[in-house]
């Protein structure tokens, strides 16, 4: 990969679009027949497994039963799923009187209500409305049956909602999940404990942890609805890390050479606090020609935690010379709570032009063009879990300004862009490295709850990047806000 092939005198701006965890974008002018056959290639087959045991009949959620609230959460979720999703529904419990009266029979009563071979919105809603809580809680058996029922795919997911522990005496559910992870490393199990006691929460958290999934705790209707939306978003599509594999050094002295391009590394752990310096770091050596600017970004997505939302994560970039002198060019741009479904954390740096900055040793006339980059992860969400980090480095060449008009002294006011009513159907991209290229004109597509999409916009000297975004026609369920 040549350096010159990745440098040019224009800026490629990656624009991220985030729709919050309670919203969805639908194509504004997409004919129904075309929508039904369109597949973006982004979705992973997913199975929603619901606890329908007798305990779900308890009326301890503001005067309503747990099952009533659970049904409401599913009927809120289903209209928000993308057209190309493949979502199935499975229950345990939901037994007839004779089966519910026998633990032996009840512990085998796992029902596949909707096959995960497409998106049958009416079937999903009809099936969940027909569920009647009774019987036992065979969580381990339901996980194995859900895994067996999902079609082969590069990524597959199970979302489990339960209010209690497995009471059927088979292998512990966490042990079953461990076996599923070994047999199907591409499969994630996300879990939600609804009005669950501590033992059940521990069991559900273990299931998620051993499969690389996420766990959350819900005790009221609003939280269950929100967590179900977030978990299904994670199940259907997560951030798509991309890049050439690289292993950065552990210290400045061990920094590895990084040419311009997109790279994928791993940050092994976080730390107790975001500013304690006890997290994990990687070091890379960049080489800039005279007059060049380094544009650097680092992006990570944490796998989620135990449902606690007051834990901060941070991604930080620092630069130094080859002999360890601080370049004083760095930025903390990625500091956020990790369990809110906010999408990726990204930190960025744009350096001064090499050899043209008198007061910074790294970029002055005597500089040799070497800059050492440190990427550091701190904070306690998923503290002990290794997390992929996507690092991008682009070198902007010096631009010959002869014959070009002078730079504007202020931003010129512009009339608002008209909101497009139609446009080219696009396949969304879910990382900086895979951002949709050469965006210039109207487009249409879909975005699902909590999803972040990326678009790469080429901007020549003197140009401004402008965009207008709009939601298509969509009737949001009661109590759900649409925010783009």
C-alpha cells in the first residue's frame, strides 16, 4: 500500500449519523414492493427468547403483570425493525395446564413461535399476544434450541428476557452458553433481567459475558422497552470494525511503523478511572513529509456491561517525538457512558504541517518527520475485556495555493438545503473505514434504533460540506421519541 496512493490535497470528511435508541428512519419514497425485496446485507439473524413461566403473571409492575408489560415492549419493538431483518420468536413456559402441572414436562416445553427466516411483523405481534404465562423456566434448553434454530450466518444473535433462574436441573445456563460460544464463536447472547432477583441477574450476566453479549437489568415498563430496543439493535447490527491487522508497541520505544491507511488493533483492558493512566495503550510510528498534515482517528465500541449506566469510558490520543518529547498535540474526544447505546467512541487529531511550526519540536524546521502516536483506553466499563480499536491515519499533502482565491475570512451564510424527497438507494456503512464513498446528491436508506452510519464526503479547496436529513413517514409507538 503506497503512501502516495493514500494522500491527496482534498479532505475526505467522514460524517456520522446517529439515530437515538428510540427511533427509526424509513425510506421516504420507497415503493412497498421494492422495500420487501431489498436487503442491505447488514443484518444478522436473531432469535428473541421470552420467559413465559408462571412468575411472569405477577402483577407487580405498576399494577400490571410482567407479561402485559413484556408484550407491550415487543409490540413497540416490532415496527422499528428494518425490512431486511430476520427475527424469530421463542418462548419457554407458555404451557397448557397439564404440562404446567408437571415439572418434567414443563422443563421440556420450549416453543418456536416464529421462524427466524425473515421479518413477519404481524406474525411476531400475533404470537406474543397469544402467550399465556405458566409453567417452568428451562433457560439452558431454550438457549440451545434457539442456537439450533438460527440459520447459518457470519453473525447470529439471541436476545433473552427472563425474570428468574433456570429451575429445571439440567446443565447450568452459563455452562450451556459456554458450549454455544465454543461451537458457534460468531453467536452473541444478549440478556435482560426483568424484575429479577440477584441470583437470576448473576446467571443472565454470565450468559452474556461468556458469549460476548451484553446484559441489562430492567424493573419497570419504560426500562424494559428501552433495553429491548437497544439489545435488538446490538443483535441485528453492531459497529463493523475494519482495517488491516496491526499490533502496536507497548511503549514509545517499541512503537511500530504505521503507513497511511486503516488498521485494526486491540486494547486489552480499561482502568478504574478515566484519568488514572492505568488503562491499556498502543504506540505507532508515523512518518510525515515536509508540509504534510497527519489526520488521525481512533474508534472503539465497548461490548456493554452489567446494565450500570454511570460508568465512563475514554479513548485518548497523544503524540510525541521519537525520543519521547511531548508534541503537545492531542485530544480527548471520546468520553461517554458505555451502556447507553450511543454508538462508537472516536478520538481525533489533526497535526500542524510538518516542518512549518516554530514552537513545537515535533513539527519545526529541524524535525525529521517522525511522530509517535499513543492510543489509550481508560475507564471501567468492560474493564477486563479486550476491545478492538480501529485506527486511521491519512497524510494531507501540502497544497500549492498559487492561482487559488484567498481563504474566506468568515463563513458565508447559506440558504437551507431542500430536503430530498427521493434518491439513490444505498447500503449503509457502519465504520469509518467502510464509510459510503463519494457522497454528493440525494440518497435514501434505513437506520435502526441506536445505529450509527458513516458517509465519506470529498471536499475540494474552498468548498463547504452541507447536508439535509429527514425521517420518512413513520408512526412512532406511544411514548417513543424520534431523534435524528
